[in-house]
């Protein structure tokens, strides 16, 4: 309980410090103009959603800032390798990070990190989010979320669910649903979403939380069923599938979100300029169309909104990690 209280206090302090200490409400400063290329570190391999976001934005950012927007893929260590490289970089705006929910989860999952998530990094913008779909094997008896959870209550520990690894947002989404519904399912970790969905289709596991772009084509092809969307609204890729909220759990969300961050001591003028450009680019029709096809809902938030989001989501993930007792290997 003491650790939870300390965590909550730290989150509140983080949001307040960002809003006031880093100049969200400060007078306008001279506009920053870069004099060299900007490197955006993506702590994943090429081809994933974060990589696609960065590459889709690249030319448009270059047009507005006058310097190249170079993508640097640095996978490893549950994103710690790439994240640490940015946390330790010069706070001058020339090295930034584009990372998913892993950044929000790692402080609760690992006893120690090579960086301080709140002091060594500061938000630029929350780019967007891809909601998760709950999918099940075609032969599984449940056709609705209620039926799934009723079955889980009647057969505790008999449903195997897959995710792309221990401590990922996919696992934590399932664990949070178990917390809310009083159910118990068994986690089976995989090294990628492809193997997860292959085993859902084959029946080796019964269910999974999956990104809608990965799941929708297989659902439409009749290879598995989607029984719920874990977002605030129905997904246009699966418009007939009701949300978790519609099925009795209001406010529930599980997703893959993507944040732009900079080294913690980056000047406010630099952060403001990057935020303005990134938000403008994310709202361009061509960029929005490309990323929407990837299942991304554009957010493009202010720095203050991003700070509040980080504090809220870190607290939520912390509570789920504590409840589930998830341990890293």
C-alpha cells in the first residue's frame, strides 16, 4: 500500500512539474529553428506501427523544419536500449524518442531501469492509439464478452490467452479485464503477434487481445471471431463488433499508444516547436489517411495533455501490475 501511495504522489508531482516547471504556461519564447538533422529513435525493429508513424511523418516534418527527420531503429531490452539512448542524449532537440505503451509500463514492471522515466524524458505529443480487439478461436463456445467471462468463471484457469510478451499492453489489458470481472485465465507469452493469432486460429490458445489491423483481416476471412473492441468507440475495421464498454465494463480500454518524447532537460522553446510541427503534420489529410489505414486513431495532443495522459496511464498500469503479480524473467 505504501508503494502504491508513493507511486500516486510521484505521478501527481510529475504532471504538476511538467505543467509548470517546463513552461507549458510560460510566456512565448523565440521560435526554435534546427540547424542539423533530427534523429527519432524507434526502440523497435523496422516495419512496426511506431516505425510507420515516423516514416509517414518524415518528409512533412523536414518540409517544416528544414532539416532531415532520420529514423533510427534501436530494438532491445523491452525498449530500454533505445529509450536509454534518448534519455542520455544531449537535450537539444536533435535526438527524440517515439515509443509505445512499454514506456508507461516499464517503471512498474522492472525494479530498476537505466533511466528515470519521469525525470530523464519529457513529452512532446501523444501521436495516436490503436485499440485492441478481443478475438477467440472459432470453436470456442463464447460469442460475446459476457459468454467469454461466464465461461471463465465456470472454468477458472482453463482459458489460455496469448500476448506478445510478459508485461506488454496486451497482457495487461487481459489482466485488467480479469481484475474487473473476477476471472482467472492463463497467460501464454509469444515473441510476436503473428504466432499469437496463428495459435488462436489453430485452437492452441482460446483467446487474445490483438491490434485491430492484425486481427480484422483474419476475422473478415472467417478464421477467428472478434467478440469485443477494447476502445471507447467501435472500430471502423470491425464496425459490427461492440466495445467492451457496451458489454458491461464502461471506461475499459486496452490499446497500443505512441508517444513522442525528448530528453528531460530539453528547453521549452524546442519542445513547443516540435509539438507544433508534429501536431500539424499528424493532422495533415495525407498523413491521417495513411495512419488510419494502419488502424491508428490520431491524437496529436498538447504537451500538457500528454503529461496528464502519461501520469494517468502509468498509474493505471501500475495498479494492474500490482494486482496481477506480473514478474519479469
